[in-house]
């Protein structure tokens, strides 16, 4: 298994280090997010905040701005909070202390403890769970217990990464490539022909379709923004309000958050009076504040229409 991993693993930046801080950042970013999307964020984040002390010193707005686009922003806030817990001391080197940090659960603590410190803790994510369910041909298996039993205690970090890689690259949800799997001859679901039906799929929530309008209101070199009600700590373009006078249509775009499908209409407007919370920003400030993804998409549509660089 681990020999297969050494030959076939993807060359990912967080696999080139044993630095627990860097491994921690990668594990948090990879939650609910594809590897290809994480890589550029990971590299920029480490360049800006190379260690826990640098992250702890940074203002929250700067941390959120570096995270903008990755989604699930509570992850960034918990990273910031945990960095302050660590402060200028060494990154904790035992499972219990890592687990006690803000935003870190059993899986992340086990991944950091095993990969950075070679501690014998099995890390169970969705990929590992799928591999174990298929190995045993049992959807009701006690996954953590089985993962602990299978763990290579001499090389736990390499074993955990091998199991995760196997689930991500070979034992995939829809089309497992059993012919390339190093565990195929031990896999009970492969022998039974049930690998395509296990694990059983959970019902997804119904899709909700929502239409909203965003206003681009400018005054000289300033842009009107409002605190986002979708993502705490971010700024967004205002929606229609009393005192706003909509003008020409700019365009539209679509945006998805979990099972919500948004259609955003973008319009220019002017304001005769402002509600509480609305604030003018100099356009040069926009690159320095946490701006929502929807605001960025709307502003891109505005710039395309007006052919501005």
C-alpha cells in the first residue's frame, strides 16, 4: 500500500513538508474544497502568513481577504483564533493539544499528528471511509475502529496519506478503478461486485432557486458597499433600498452556495440617501478589504461593459 503511494502519489505542495503549521493550513483549506482550487490559495496564504505568529498578528480583515473565494469562512476565522492560541510558542506536538485548537476535529488532529510527528493516529476523511466500506463490503462498518486496526503504526503519516490518495485517485465515488487498486485482491466489495453501490448515497437536499439584484452605486472615485449578510466580515454590493434609484442594466451572473442556486441581476444606480451600515469606499481600497465573491463577479460585469482595465 505505502509502496504504491510512493510510486503514484500526486506531487502536492503540502506533501513536500513536515512543518505542522503548513500541514494544518492545507488540511483546513482542503475541507469541502477541491485540491486544484486550494493550491494557489495555499501558496499565497503561506507567503503572507509563514507561521502561527504571523497569522496571529494579522488583522481579521486581512485573513479573510486572503481566504476570499475559498468559501466556508468560519474555517479562516478558526485558523486565526487557533493561531492566537498558539501565539509565539511552538506548534503543539501531541494529538490532544492539536485537537484542542479552534476549528480542529478528530480527523484534522490525526492528520497533523501522524504526518508531521509520526504519531499513531488514523485519519478518517470521506475518502478513507469509502475505501474501508468497500474493503469490508459493509456500509455499517465502525470506520474509526477499522481504520485504527489497519493503521501502519511504524509509518502512520505515510499510511494515512496513502489511504486518502487511494480514495481520491482510485477508489473514487462514481467509477472506482479496481484494476489499478493495490488492495483489489483484499477488497470484499470488488469480489462481490458491489463497489459501485457502496457506500450508499445520502439524499441531497432539494435545490433552491433565488433571484436577487445588486446595485453598483458610484460617486466620483468611491463605491458604495454594505456588510454582507451571507458571509460575516465581508463587504458586498447593496441590494435595492429606499433611496436607491436604479439605472441601466449591467448584466447577470449565477452563483451557487451548497444547494442554493442564485441568479444575480446587476444594475447601475444612484442614491439619494443611505441606510445605516452602507459605506463609501475609495476604489483603490477594494483590493485590501474582504470583498464577497458575488461583489467581485458583479464588478467584473460592470468593468466589461465599460471596458475598463
